[in-house]
């Protein structure tokens, strides 16, 4: 898994997570740079779930906790009406970083 960065783009935070798509989970890595957010899958079979979210396209970042063991994560809502759900252990760190960027 490689991410081609733009000139002057720097990785600020990265973490292992999965993306919840239609009640299924896709394992991958969430990468926050100074220009955008990437989700890259671990396996080649699920590369269709790779995504890139530009900060100017983010409408809202929602912190959530649910379940008996309080699974934590981020729900990123984009201006085109899409929701991206990422369970994260470092939810607060990454969520605050994203909030500063958009």
C-alpha cells in the first residue's frame, strides 16, 4: 500500500482502522496529511474502497461512541451528502486534527 503525495504534502497522522461500508468492515489505514484525508485498504481485492477526502469537501466530523465496550470512531460527513464511518482507537487525536484543518 503506497500513497502518492503531492508536492509539499506531509503526513500528519496515520492509523490502522477499518471503514464501515453497508454494515461490512474493510480493513485499511487512515492517513491525514496537511492537504487531505486518505483511506487505503490493506488488500488489493478491496481497493475499490480506497478514498480521498479533500478538507474543503468536509461538512462535519462527528465523534461517536457506541456499544457495551464503547467502540469509538469518527463519522466524516462530506458536502456531497456522503458519510464515511471509521472506528478509531485514537479518535480524539485524529478528530481534533481534522477539525483544525477544514
